C-alpha cells in the first residue's frame, strides 16, 4: 500500500520553506520557460524584448536568489536550463510539441506541462536499473503511466536538507525524486534514503500543481 499523503499539507509545508516570488520574477521566469520549450538556449536580449524591459533589468532579476538558484547559463551566456527544464541532454527525456527537451528530475516532468500549458511525454530512468518509466502528462493531469504500477519517491519537507537555505536545498531535491516501476522497488530505495517516502504519480502531479499555483501564478 502507498503511504497516505495529505497533499495540501505536504504542499503547504514545502511552500512555507520557499521565499515568495515577486511579480517581476514570475514574469521573467515564465518567459524563460516558454522560450526554453522551443528547444534552444535562451538569449537574454530575447527575454528583454519579449518582456519590453532592458537587458540590464533581465540581468538584475536573474541575480535575485529566487531566480539565480533556478538558472543554468553556458559559457556563452545563454540560458540552457531553468527551474527543472533543460535543452542540454540529461537523463530524464521530456518531449513537448515534437521537440525533445529534458528535465532535471522526475517531479519536474509532472509540473512543467502545467506551466507550459502543453502535454509532455516523459521517459525517465530508474535508479540502479536499465528500466524506464514512461508517463504522458497534460496540464490537467496524468494521462498514461507505463508500467501502470509505477510510483515515485519524494523528499519530505521535514528533511534535514531543508533546515538551512531552502533554495539551496531545492538544488539537491532531484537526488531524491525518481520514478520506479512498482512500490516494492521504490520502498527498497527509500529505505536507504532517510526523509523520503513513496507516493503515486498522480499525487506527484497534484503536488506539482499546488507548487505552480503558488509560485508561478499571481
């Protein structure tokens, strides 16, 4: 049996550990998501043009801790990853609108379709195995999971890693969240990783939707 999870309580506890975003941070972050979803690195001048702000304003906002902790920039100054979405190859494959992108961890692939308002197809590796879990996710929910018995691990907000800097903790979040083909496999993994639990893929989606609603929708 899966552990009974109070999604609202778990989501609220996670969100209370994260600082609130400003409207300007939200606008820039959402635009980065939209441009990254096209499958190419994002140029800062294009962000400035889309938002009708100066290049310096973009740089200043990207220096805010809320956004800096989510942003990966290559040696040419292009944004190649943001908030769980990446255009450079990573283990978690994420296809949207015919384009192949990547996510930082299993959970990212569940909430990014909500942000983009587009359906995504996910292919994610199982830790310590050659197995893959495949998920189709729409903005309103999980549409298909293969194998159907698949579940996921999740890091509890009460974990020691959240007791310090929550934004830095989020950077290591992905080390604890994976899809597994079944509950027994997931339980064996979480047993050796303190402060993790096993939840359903649909519960993972709902947690992600709560996060998106609070962090990215004003």
